[in-house]
């Protein structure tokens, strides 16, 4: 069940600054998952204590790319992201084996 809720961690500059300064981590999650399920999934997978979970549904976007043969049009699908606040002094190490 954990694999179905958590899709992947979201690694961006803003997410990295949140994790470094405020102990908040960002994940892409299933659209049907609620905050309680997300918190339990993260506690089970990473062995940390979750204080709060904030969620946001990011809208889909259209993207255009110009090539030799013309303009290619496409879409980026909508997704749900969760910003998880951990208890003080705890952290998740995504890059531990590198």
C-alpha cells in the first residue's frame, strides 16, 4: 500500500531549501490519497515521525517545442504533491548511497 500512495520524492531547488531549513520534504503522491494516508505511508517507509502534511493538486500544463519539422505540442499531466513536516531533529536522506 505504501508504494501506491508515494510515487516519488520531488527534488527541486525550492524543495531542497525547505528540507534544509525547515525539515519539510516534498513528494509526488497518488491523487486519491488523503493526508492521513500520506503521513502513515511516510512514517512506514522512512521510519520518521510526521508532524503535519500539506497537499496541493498541481494543474496540467501545455508545452510547445519548436523543431525543424514544426511546432510540437504536448501536455504535462496534473499531479498531487504533499509537503510533509517532520518532527524536530529528524530528516530523510534521499541520497544516502551515492
